[in-house]
C-alpha cells in the first residue's frame, strides 16, 4: 500500500497532465465558440486552484486527486482521437470529419467571393473551387465542392464557353444546384436535352440579386428566354437590402454565400477546426441545439407523420400550414413582398428590351412536397406555399409572363414511390433540404415539356 507521500506524488501527476493539456489547447484554440473557450479556461483555472489541496494536511488531496484522475482519462480519450486524426484521418467518423479543415480555408475564402458596388453585390470568383460550409451529409449525400466558370457561376465548360445562348436561368441555391454535381443541375440537364441553358443561380440570392446578376452577366448572352427559378418564401431576403450603403459597407448577405463570405459573422467551424476536439464539440453543440429548436416548434394540430422513412423530416412537414408571420407579409403586401415584385418587374422589362420571353418557375421546399406521402393527408387548405403560389400566378398574369409551378409534379412523383425506395431516390437530398439529382431532373423535364409545347425544338449536339 502506498504511503501518503507516495500517494501525493502519484496523484500530482494528473493535475500536471491536465494543466498542460488545457494550456496547450487554449494556446492553439481553433474554434469560434466563446463558450468552449470559457469552459476550457474555467477547467484550467479550477485545475490550478485544486493543486493547493496537495499541500494541505490529511487525506483531502485524495478527493481532488481522484477528480483529476477522472479528468485525465477524458483528456486521454480525446488525445487518442487527435492521434488517429494525424495518422489515419479516414478512421474518424465522417460527421466529425466534416468540421475539420484539411487546409487553411480561412485564406481560401478570401479567393472564393468577389464584392461589387452594384447588385448582385456579392458573387463567387471566376475559375475558383467553391466549398459548401457546414455538415450537410456524407460525400455520397452532398457534393461539397465544385468549380466556377470564367464568370463565377456553376456551368459546364461546354455551356460557359458560348458567347450566345438561348436560355438563361437566374435564381438562388435551388437554381445553382447546391449539393449536386455541376452536370446534374436542372440547367445542365436542360442543356443535355437540347435546350442550352446558362446558369446564373447563386446560393442565398434575394430577388434584387437575381435582377443584378441578369443585368451584369445575362443580357450580353442575348437569350431568347429568361427563366426565373424562384424558391418558395425567399422574398423575405429583400429586407437585407433596404439599406444598400450598409450592405456594401458591412458585406453581410443571406443564405449559402453568406456562410462562405469571409467577412461573415456566421463562420462555420468546418472552415476553422484543426483538432478532433473542436470538431467533436461543434457537432455535439449543433445536434443539441437542433433538437432544442425542433422541440420548441411544436404545432398544436401538427399532422402525424406515418411514413417510416419520412419521420426524420417531421420538422419541415410541420412547418407546412404554420407560418402565419410569413403569410401576413404576403397578405399585407409588406415592404419585402413589394420589393421582390419590383425586382421581378425589372427583370421582365430588361428581358423584353432584348426580345426575350420570361418563364417564372416556382420551386417548392421539401415539406410541402413530402407532406401527403408522409402524413397520408392533403396539406392544410390555407398554407404559406399555396398563398405565395396563387399570388405569383396573379403577378404572372398581370405581367403577361408564363408561370410554372413544380409542386404538383414533385408531389405526384413522390406519391408513386414504393415504401421500399431509399431516400436517395427522392427529389430532395437525404440530409440537406436542397433538391437531389432526381429533383433537378424533374424540374428540367417540366421546363422541357413547356418549351416544346411553345414550339421550341431541341438543338442537336448541345
């Protein structure tokens, strides 16, 4: 049995180990989380204070020694995984690995984004590899990386090299094709079908930015058609641009491009983490907060999700019919709504000035598309998406442009799927809420059908 003095020497090893590890971690702190920094600093402070116990008479040091021993075991667990990360990173679970940078992405971000003094104010840099931020599934579930063309947009080489093109698409991430390969976007599929389409979609864009992207990079292509790819409810992004001077000064935007924006206060740990510990913390934090957020959103009369595969989308399905504040913005013709309509009017006017027709395509979210399949019931009679679609139909009629709603096409497709069909075959990505390869193909088919009915014929070898 160890004497008290030997016990003290033995237990003194653990606080020394813990203090050293905490100090090294703080000196090389790689997380944007203030909470994590404060937590580790507090543990360091307590570890330093507790060393006083080793100089007190009696056996009080044993209690502190056992506490330090337990803490050392936890730290050893993380050190083992830090070693695995260095030696064989592929052994680390992909959910955690998504948050770990393999290069200095902070510097890479500076090359990803360009800023402009006029709309669209921000865009991706030309001939640049773009990496989506955050955890959006495995590499098989989400395409994280793609390269822009010479203008800074998501197009195949064959399309981007053309000086004139018949169809130009503008929109946000649902048009850009966030999460799918460049040749799988609905614009690329249209091109493959003989309707060459240039993609001006950029993740996070508001209607005013769609207007700006067309003016700056679309009109010179002299298209015969301008296709507006509108993702439901994105009109509210207009509020960010009510003060243009502030937008240009602060360089803060919305959606996906904002998470990549190097000036953004919404920076993701994926772009900063170098250690397993920081990545593990961020994954845990996000998982907990996501659960809390979803638990807070408990709709009193929410429809029960009975489809086993679609239970994971309960939160998005619950949102259908339960967005009263957004509905009020449309019904009361809010500043955001009117600003969006004005942007679309400007797009129509610019298109007509060059002799191009306009096609407005409404791209629904996953919730309303999966609602019937998931619950076995029709969506509520009054809900945000239906209200918005009806409003845009009226707008299209008033401005003599074509309107194409993809909701029914998507819903019908999902309804026909057997229960055994994997989620990878559904119109939306398994984890992320953007459209999958299947969704983009359905959009392209509907637009192709419309164009053929209007007398447009596909070109050979496009």
